[in-house]
C-alpha cells in the first residue's frame, strides 16, 4: 500500500482558482492510496455558533466550502482532533462534524460521545482498507468527549489523551514542599473536601502543592506519562482495527516538548508512539507544534513526530469574540488588524514571524506486509510574505537548508536523507 501525509492545515479562507501550488503538490499527494492531513480549523458560518470561553490560541473558523479547495490537493482522510476543535464551542464542533460527514473525506477523533470519537474510521482504497485513530494531548479538559451512559447521553468532544504529571524530588525536598504547603495553606480547601470524600487519599511518598503533584525519588525530574485509561482505550481501538483493516494509522496532535527546544518531542509522546506500534498500529503521524520534529522507523513502521504546517493563515482571521479582544485589553470596537498587531508586538513575534513554521515535508511511503519499504519526502515552503492571497499557502520548496536540520534531528534513529536533483528527499535506514 501507499501513503502520503501532511501536517497542520490552518486554513481560514478559500484558495483562489489557478493557485500554482495545486499543480505542484497534488501529483505527489495523490501517489498515496491514503492521503492524510490535519484539519486545524472549524467549519461554521459567521454568526452561526457562539465562541467558547477558551480557544486553541486564536479563534479560527472557515466556511465549509473550503473542503472543496483541500480536495484539490488530493487529500481523502483527516482529523480535526486538535486544540482548536472547540474554538466555537459545541455548536462549532458539531457543525464541523456535519460538514465532514457530508463530504467524502474520512475523519476520526471527534464524535458525539467518547465511543464515537475513539472509534477507528475506515478508508476504502483499491489496495486495501485503512483505519484511522486520532488522539490529542493538548486540549482544555472540557473538550474531552463523555462516555455514553445507559440513561444519560454522552458528551460531544474529542478523543483526548490525558497526561499524568508529577515532579520527582528527594525526600528532603519533599519535606520542604510539605512544610511550604502547610505554611501557605495552599491545600487547605482541598484538604477539607478530601475529608468530605471528594478526593482520594495520597500515599505517603506524594505531596500536593496546589495543582502540582510532588513525589519522592532518587533525583529531580519532571515526569509525564500517558493516562492508563486513555492508553487502554487507544489499544482497544487498535485491536478492533486489526480485525477490520489492512493498515492502521494513528494521528496524534501534541504540543508538549522535552527540554527547552520546540523541535524535541516529549518522552511520553515517544513512549505512546512505540506503544501504538507494539499494539499493532503501522504508522504514527504527529502534528501540533507547527514545525518539523524528528522522524524514525520503529519496528519497520514510520513515526513522524511532527510534520509542521501545510497551510498557515493565522493572519486571515476576519472577526473574533469579545473574549479574545479582552485578553489583550481591547474591545471589539477595535479592528482585527489592531488586535493581531497588539498580540504580536507590532508583528515582531509569533508563529507568523518564525521561518521554521512555514517549512514542512510531505512524506510518501510504501509498504509490503504492513512494513515500510520506501520513504520519500516532498519539501514544502509556505509563502511568508508577498501577495496576500498566497501568504501561508504551500509551494514546493526551493531553499532546502531546513531538510538538513530535519536529517540531523532524525539521525539518531538511523535514517539518512539524500536530496535528489528533483528536490525529492529519499530516505534510507
């Protein structure tokens, strides 16, 4: 079987007829039987849905006709399980679901209850049936879909992958935290409700300090692990998909990092990706941090920790809720131009000023007996300046220096990259 995939499509307006990027990119994308992208917007019309109290960073939406433009690139499978899925609350989420269901693009990761959001979705191709399971580690808690009960309906939302966090300290440091908590009374209210039965008791080697959990250990460490119940739900979906499909793809939206570099995926994301393949998945496609992260081949299966941005139109917001203006000390009497200028410190900071956010690759891979046999990359460069109708839209990259950076990041896994005269990057491992 054959596959292609792209990262975040933050698309907020129609793409003009005759856009040269269609002719450049579509032939490469269409080489795949399954052709994935991350839909990082909501589909609803102006005034149709009220906004959430929170957003994924910017309140983003577009009209549903945009799907016709995405199809021109050749994509046929997607997920909008990302931090923007509920920018326009439950109404915006459900409208996006409706418009995707009316299209012929298969989607996974969002549903009217948790069972629906967690279920594998299937793409039928001439060369086999592909399952997509989509999760998200970067979300507001209220975005999580609810389980369907016998008498109470489930809650619409996303298939969330919660992360359990704790700070490992020495026994002496733990005692200091315990004393500081007592002195400041930061836990006083929770201790009262704990005695009333609303919270379980903590073991002796753990101490809470507000929302932080400290645990005694050998050395200082910020430790994050995937929630066991959520991991079990993903493994159950993989088990079901093994029966129903020929190939299983995992989509994971994750912003978290390790250390102090945005390019470095978190340890829990690496553990999660390996666990998915150990359980029977055949590829993991990551997105979220808006730049390229390493890729690796694990047990003859590809893992892309982040494919970067395929479309980046954060300055194409035409209107925003009052909450967004209020966050920056303004009201909606101001224009979007004024609001975005204020947030970006006169357009000097933010994603739209960072060249890395406009550079990405589209991988193409072939498999035999579910194992990868070939991997090629099409380098993509979104327009950062120039004609307003093309800013943020993808073209084949001409400056390929960023490919060297990707090769260096991925070298630990044994992947070697060679750039051909046709600009296609061919990978060996």
